C-alpha cells in the first residue's frame, strides 16, 4: 500500500465509526482504481444522496471535475494534504480532528434537511418524499423504557426501513421539518404521519393533535391544526394521519415547514404506536 493510500485509509478508518455512531449510514467504495475510471466513480455517486470525497496527498486538477455534471444532492469534499491545481487551489488543509468534526457536523445538518425520496411513490413527474422516523424529534425516544427501534422490510428486494415502536408514554410529542425548495412549485401536497397501532395498543381514547406550519423567507407564518382519533385505527396496517396540506411556493420564495403530532393528556398511559415517518405527497 502506498503512502497516499495509507493516509486516506487511515482517515477513512477513523471517520467511519464516528459517522455510524451518529446514525449515518456509510458506504465506502474501495473498488475504484486510483486515478482511473472516474466515469464509473461518478456513476456510483449518483446512487447516493450525500457524497464525502477525500483527496489526500495527491495533485488533482479540480477544474476537470467540473466537466462532469453534479450527480448528487450534496457533496462534501475533504482536502487532506493536497496540492490542488486550478481555481480551488486556495483551500486550506486542516488537521485530521478538525476535518472529521466539520464533516460530521455538515453531514448531520444535510441529512436533517434531506428527506428520503420514495421512488416507488410518484404521481406524474411530482416526486413523493419521506422524512424517516429517525429524523423526527420524538420525546423520550432515547429511553428504551419508552421507545425502541426496529427494522421492517416492505418488499423482498427493498432496503430495510427503521421504525420507532412506542412501549409506554404519557406525554406524546413528535415533530420534524422539511424545506419546500424540494417540491414542485404550484403543486398541492399533503403532509401525513405514517403510523400503525398494534392489536394490543391502549391509551388512545383521547384524540391526538396535529399541525403544519410554514415559515416564509420574510418571517411570516401560516398555521394549520386539527385533531383526530387514533383509536379507530387499532389493528390496522399502516395508515396516513394528515397533518395538513400546502401548495408549494415558487423556489425563490421557498419556505420551511414543520409538522407535529402530540397529545398531552398525562392521565392516559399510551402504548402500541409504530411510527414509520412523515410523507410529503402530491395530491390529485
């Protein structure tokens, strides 16, 4: 193994467990031959939502990379002991610790705002999006006595879906966010929590509250709120619990949305709720 390979391998070996500890799924491409087959490399990048490119102890003309169309939602470059050629040559190298910390922070920030695109659910050219349960803020989900996490497979050839399973709480609160710049302007969307209630569920006599808030670039807000019963869905498969609807604004006036499901009836001990995530779907 060359010195360059030693440096990049060591950095990757240090970075990988840190990312996994932050619940970031990691795939490392170790098959691409260094300096060759860049087209194949960028084809693999197309299959990811975020790419972390590490350039170490090499000379690279980054202007050449711009000839390839940006194939990924977000790309984070790390330049570690690099002599760069071209108009990116003024980038400063940083120590390994700083590189790791900044990369993890940036990837966590991007993943919090990039939803998982649900390719199997499309209507025309308008994509559906999914904010998975792990990206929701669920009260007490860090406590195993209250919530546990599991994986399900909805089809034999599809990836596992991580779901949150409610063991027992009195105070229910879960929320998330999404940015409308990902949506098709002028298209009407519904925002729904995807949940299921086991046959043995209890404590859902009282309705839950749901709301959808849009925060516009100028600071103004719009707000929708409703209540609905979950008790009637006990024993059913996955059901959609609508938080609200919206018409996607123009991209130059894109808004941040937040969505919440909550119930603060502290005398009701609740159990049996399964949470897959929140879907943002185009409506007919």
